[in-house]
C-alpha cells in the first residue's frame, strides 16, 4: 500500500479506507512525522503529541478523556480532515498551534496564528509563581513589552488580580490577536493593548516590566528549523548578536519603573553576547524546573546604577 510520496510527503486521501480508529490515525501521523524528520518545539516535543493534537482538533474534542476515545471509529469525512492537517504539517512544516489556532501558556489557552509567536517562554513558570521572590509586594501596574498575542501579560493579570496590565507591541497585526485574547479571557477592564516601538507611546511607570523581545542573532536565525520561519521574523530577529532591541530596553527601562520595580527579560542564546557586552552588570540569571534559560532580572536600582554603561 502506498502511504507517503517520497518527493512531496503528501498523504493520500485513499488512506481513509485503511485507517479506522483514533488510535490508527495517531499512530499513522506519528510514523509520517518521524519519517519526514519534522522539528518539534512549539508546545510538543515529539511526533506522537503533535499527531494527537491534530487528531483531537479535527474531531472537535478537548484535551480530556483521551483514553476513552482511542478506539472510537471515525467517519470518512473525519479521516480526510485529519489527513489534510497531517499533510499541511509535513509539506508546509507548519507548527501545530498554527494549524489548530490555539496554544497553552501558564495553564491558559490562547488564540494564536501566524501574526504572533507561538508561546513557549520559560517565563510561564515565573507567572505561575507570581514572580517570587523578585517582587516584594503585589504589583499594581504591569507592562508586557513585545507582547505578541498577549500571553505573558494576560497570565500576569491572572497572577495579580488587582493589577492593571498593558500589552505593548510594535506590530499592529500582533495586537489584533492580543486584543482577541483579552476579550476571550474577559479582562478588558484591567488589560489594554497599545502599539508602541519600545516606550515611544508609553507614558506611565510600572512595578513590573516583562519582555520576551526579539533576540535571535543572525547566525542562529539562519540555522533555525523551517518551523520557526513560519513565525514573524520581526518577533525573532534582532541584529548580528541578537541584542539590538535589548540594548535599547536596558537604556530606557529605569525611567518606566517605579521605585523597587523589576525588569524581567528573556534573551535565550544571546545571553552569552549580553554578558560579553556588559561584564560589569550583575544580571541575575534564572533557573527553571521545566527547562529553559536565558532569562534575567534587574531591579530599577541596578538599572540606574549601570545607566552609564548601557548608554555607551
């Protein structure tokens, strides 16, 4: 039986006649994804979970009760819908969250599409833990800078039920998605979205500024798997060493933090470049139970102390 064309990795619709149950389709997808040497790094880390997510999405099923439906038989139209998603995943190298239109961050579901990055930041652990021990008191004002779809900022609104949260991004397209997520989570009374290049359109101070900005350096961007090139380059690339945006942020952030305020920034692999650029700055690098790296904390006082260095 033909399964996958070696030239196009196209999944043939005739396969519907040979696949019967949910389990059959998950197994088949897993085999084809591994055969196609896909990259898994956008919410799942293996072919089985990618296939499972696409099957459940096509069948309009939630994430619960998976074991009970594994041996359920599918209709031909359901099978064709699943195989169409498998084909798009393989041929386009499209990450699963873009195919399903949703992603999870800090235990919350968000709308995502190609206008925004797929959330995967280890900052989720900080959100869930209320940014302890870095905040002495619960913040009253929070800024999620480079918000994309708004996941970090909306997560902060859940973590700090009395805080006012601003979601800021230079991309008007991304802010449309962020606005939809604000509405989805019924947070319009406390969470707002603002188009701004860094702090250009921001005129207030915050107790907490969190940012997952573009930080991929030129070499890393060129070497990234195809799946990452489905995401907006504006949210990934940041110059030769990945620090074009972060340098500006460090120069300006102190003026937008209240006394005792905290800046939390993810720079990923560009952490090594940051330490080389500012060897005298006492970046506090965080460790995460669920993995992840390249996230630092600086207080407002530390930013002020080293402002001359950041301005060079």
